[in-house]
C-alpha cells in the first residue's frame, strides 16, 4: 500500500500522518482521547462499540445544543 505524501513548507516530504503530528499541539483532549481508547481496547468488541456509540451521541447532542 502506498503512503500519501504531502509537501509541508520547508520540511522534507512527509506522510499525511507525520504532517498532522508536526503541526499539532497536543492538549488535554488528545491525552483524554488516548486514555478512553486504551480503556475501550480492554473491553470486548460489543461493549466497546456500544460505548463508542454513546460517547458519540453525547458529543453530537452537545454540538447541536450549542447551535441553538
């Protein structure tokens, strides 16, 4: 599988994933997301999938509430 490559300013050619990490400043939400991901990985697939759906529903509801 070929990697998608991007030109990124004065930096050498980077893969898309590398480019995201170069320009991104990590914050508490990134760390929390990784924490949640590690917890989901420790569950069976059915439970983890249900929780993912619930989490996404909460986030979507909050976004919609902000639009009102």
